[in-house]
C-alpha cells in the first residue's frame, strides 16, 4: 500500500515542512495541531488516496482538512486542483479536462465525481514522523483563472515555487521565529491568496493558521480572541469594510493584511485607527502568487518580495519568482527601482469581484453563444470594486427571449459572482461602423433604460 | 399569522408582516432591482431564485445586525437552512432578534 517514499536528499528536494515537530502549525477546534500531528495525518491519508488517480480536486472547507488533503496528494504525486466553483457544472468541466480526477472533501455529497473523504484527527503520534522531501519541480497544485475564451485557464504551481512564496512572505513581514504569529484568514483555502497565507505559510514560516469559521464579523472577532498574540488578520477590502461597519471590536493585532482588490485609503486609515495596527496590502496574481506589499497609508509604492523581480517591458509588466515562469501582469506598472513599483491601472479586459476575476471578452463570448442572442454585452459599473452591492449588468439583443430566460441560461455557465444582476433587452446595441461599442453610446443607452453604470 | 403559514395555498404566495419587513431589508441592503412584495417567501435566495452570492451574504449580515441587533455566525450549522428562503431567514430573525 505504501507509495509514500521516505526522505531522499538533494538540492532540488524541499521538505514538506521545516518546522520543529512540536511547533504549532494550525489551530483547530480551539486546539493546537503540531507539525508531528499534521505529518501523521498527511501520511495516513496519503495511504488511502485512490490509486492511479490523476488529480485531487480539493474541496475541503475546513482549512486543516484542506491542508492535510493537499499534503497527502503531494506525497502521492497527485497535483491538487483548486477551484472556487463547486457547482455541478463547474466540477463536470474540471472532470472533463482532468478525466482521472477525484474529489476530496470532509463530507462527500452526491457530486458527479468519485470522492475520497478527509477527516484528519489532528492528534500527535507517539513518535514524530520523518519529514518527507518533495522534488521542487513536482507539480503541486493547479489554480484557475477565467480566460478570454470564457473557459477556465489552468496555472501550474511547482512545489518549489510554493515553498519560496512562504519563505519570502516570512521575510517580507518579518515573522519572528521566537514568537510565531497566528493567522486568522477570511479567504477560502482554494483561493491563491488564502492557499498561500493560511495553508502553506505555516509549513515554512513561523506562523500558525486558524482553522475555524471566519466569515462574518462576529466569527472573525471570536477567532482572533481565541488565538494567542501576535495575531495577523488576513482578509479582503470587503471584509475590512464589514468589520468596521459592524463595529466589532478586535483584540490587539500585529497587522491586518488585505488583498484581492485595492483597499480604499480612508478605509485603511479607519482600520489603523480602530485596530491600532498597520493595515497592509499584498499585491499578487493567481499566476504567480503574492509578490509585493505595502502599508496602504504610506502611499502608492509597492515593495517587491525579496525573491521577486518585477520588470516593465514594452508590452506589459512581467514578474518572476523562483520556480515559476515569468508572467505578464494584468496591471500596468512603473518601476522605481529593482524592488519598488507603482501600479498605473489595469488592462481593460479584466473584471475583478470578490477576489475572483473574469475576462470581459470571455463573458461576452458566453453571452453571444446563447441561443437566440443576436448581440449582447456585459456592462461593468464604474464602482464595481468599491461598492459591495455593485454587480455586472448585461444588455442583450434577443427578440425571441426574455431577460429571465437569458439569466437562467447564464447561471450554469458563468461564475455566480459575475452573473448580471440585471439583464436588459434592447432592439440594437449602439455599435459604430467598426462594430465597436463606444462607451459614451453605451452609457447613453443605459441611461435611457434607467440603469446607471 | 401562524394560520397563514400553515395554509398550503397561501404558503408560497403571500408574505407575512415580518417577512415583508425582511424582504424590504433585503432589497434595500443589496440594492436589488425587484419589488420587496414580489419576493416569494419560499423562493431560494442564493444561487437560483433571487441569485444572491457570498458578497451579498456579508452585506446582508451587516444589515440584519443593524436592524435586529444580533450577529450572524457561520459556525451555526443551520446557516444553509437559515439562508434558504425569505421564510426561513425571517423565522431565524424572529427567534434571535434583540430589537
């Protein structure tokens, strides 16, 4: 049964974790989970994973279960597929693309995929297991972004690249080995930001990760209160805003970290005032992970992580990090020196919402592919990232169809966050002679339909 | 009101007074483009039906705290049930409201 090979050595092997056997990696049900307990759970689960399986779709909601499933898959050389889309259609698409994939979850429902239950005990064994070493080149995870065709685009994460991100984050945020931090993260582990900061970080940095609920303001406060100082809140602008508006007091923080969307300066100032801690932001991308950070109130200059190189080329800015292909950023930047840069704005095709992103041309292509839709376009409100109630809209030319039927059909094909909150049917779109839709003409059309954009 | 809830014919068509109040809160807090009185009390709020998402859930929780004085917590195993429909959400609010 045992297919988990014991430790080998070599320059291109990276340990599953470099923490001491008794170090606390996770905090679960109010109890610490040590390195030894985590290794024991991962090795035990690895023995029971399906044979000849290609990829594990890690659907675990509990951060600890997620981490154990990820490590077990890594030990069996099965890459983890990370998806935020749990819809039956979304999983079916993944299964089509990765035919030998199976789902790992705490409780397996009646989904379309074969599954493997993940119920780790979190108990330390009598003797600490040996730490397995994994080739840095091994494909550890695959994360997805939505591409311009509307279909998800996979991005490969090598084990070495993931380890490097944790080590760089530890240096960037000056995490102290003598006084490990506890991270309370509000971001799901399937999201690249949540994966890095709340699952991977404890394996190679002096940090533990809270594994209980942390979504509503009341959850976050209870979680932070339950863990020892120093406490790091890892969250998003939406949650920062929700926490401040709810007026929930928080215990003293080492820092609050936000990512997935730009953090409003006034909001950052309010957060620092209320929480008496630096309000930091991480800049990153699904393709490459976290690459730079700043304290929002210090201004618009981002400091790159120590192992990252950011370059502005003629076409686009590229970022390189260890064990990862250089990637073109979705943002234009101005480099100040090798370590610092400013963001100058996003390339226009990208829409971001709730930490997810979509290609506008991809969404439009899906819309135009619907039966009976002669023409149509998604409209992005100007304040999409600032207003929690703002969502996309769609203007459609479809003489034989109702807005409701179009919305119903989009439901199976578009990430729920990017579904239009309103579909307006019109006789024609104001396209110019080149077939393009001038923004002014589109806005005028929307105004006539009482739909401010 | 309790007679109304047990009436199988009226059940999915009419909002009780508390349901109407929660429907107003939903529409106002989330700036939905539907009339509050048109929300079927049994219709799904998330996914299909009203089509709400996770960002809405956070916004809705804030509005509920402000209006009814209690905090929602996600370790409540019944969350799925609570947020299933206007009717179930109203039932939860009526049981836990402090104002």
